[in-house]
C-alpha cells in the first residue's frame, strides 16, 4: 500500500485532525502517518480534539520513501529528497493556528477547518489512480475581444512583447520566459458556460514589483480595478488588479516570503501598499 505522510511541524494538533480525516476519507487507499513536534497532549488544542472525538496518532519519523507528503508547516518542512514522493502544500490550513489562543478561541478554528479539509481530501481522492493523459507539448488560452488593435496594444504592454503574428482576425503572443499557471476555480454559485473566464494572472518577483506595476499601469492609462494590496484570505498575496479594454480582469501578484507570512494580522484585513489608495 502506498504511504502518505503528514508533516505537521509545530501544528501537531492540527496534524492529528488532518490524519484522522484522511483515514476516514481515503477509506484505506493509503497508509497515513504523522510527523511533527511531540509536545504532549496537555495543550488547549488537544482538549478541543478530545471534544471533537479525534484520537491522537502515533508520531513517526518521516519515511523518505513516502509516496505523498502533505505539508502543514512550511517553515520547518523537510527538504524533498531525490527519491521522495509528491509534496502537497496544505499550509493554508494552519494559518488560523499561527497565533496562540485559549481553548474557547481554538474550538471555532478547528470547526472552521473541517470544510476546507474535506474539500482538499475530495480533490486528493480525485487525483489518486489518475489515468495517463495526452502527450501535450504546448498549452494555450484564447479570449475574444471587441477591438483587436486596442487589445493588442494592451497585451503587448502587459507582456512586454509584440505578437508573434497577427491577421485581421487574431494576434498570437508567445512569451519565451513565462511558466504556465493554470487555475481551476470553484463556481461560487455562478452559472458556467463555454465562454466563462474569471481572470488572467502574471506573477512577479516581490511586493516592490507589484507596486512598480501599479505605477506603470497609471502611466500607460490602464484601468486599475484594485490598487496594490497584501491580502490574507485564501492564498496570501501581494496583488494588483487591472482590466483589459474589454473588462477582462488581470491579476499582477507576488507570493509572500516566510517573514511576510509571519506578520499576518489577526483580523486578516488587507494592507494597502501605496499611500492614499485605501478606500
């Protein structure tokens, strides 16, 4: 049987919950083990676990041959080994537990994590025993626009390249340096159809690069949907939202460093990065 190891690090109580829910959800398809800091079971979070009916697991050393490694604590995660298995980042589950709290404060945090955890397990189940897919060599996306010339100007600015080719009906941009990021987003009760597109995104180096993109957008006369902010709900990001000439949303974003993540505010309210841009 294939092995799944949960690395909890400092979030050992959460690790016990995750492992027990994995055992129930996977129905014996993987052997689930837990690694983390053994701090005993006297802390307030373990009392909450007992109230929820969650039994603690044995803590084991990480097996380098584990087929899957779920990481809950990025700061202390073991480095992947060449012969190691697939690393799965579930660190966002531990965000509500980053700061110390009383037993009364911890109870709703554990309750709130159950839904997102169940959804993550469902996705993991959907990925197990995945059949072999087509041998693709290229992936592309295409969007419709009203004014081709106007849109070509916008995307030539956004991507910092000219189109490789164009006709009276289309223009093709091929960027040699970009890595592809393809995102599947839940519908949020919206009716989906074959023309549905949420947004396009470009990742940049850091917070300063997001702010610089904002000032460049102002100079270029680009529509700014949301000014640069650091947001904490969902995936923590430094982000800027623009719109192309047809209103398609463009996200310019940078992922947070570990020190920046450690400064997450308790209220999770966004921080506006350019003075005078907050509503």
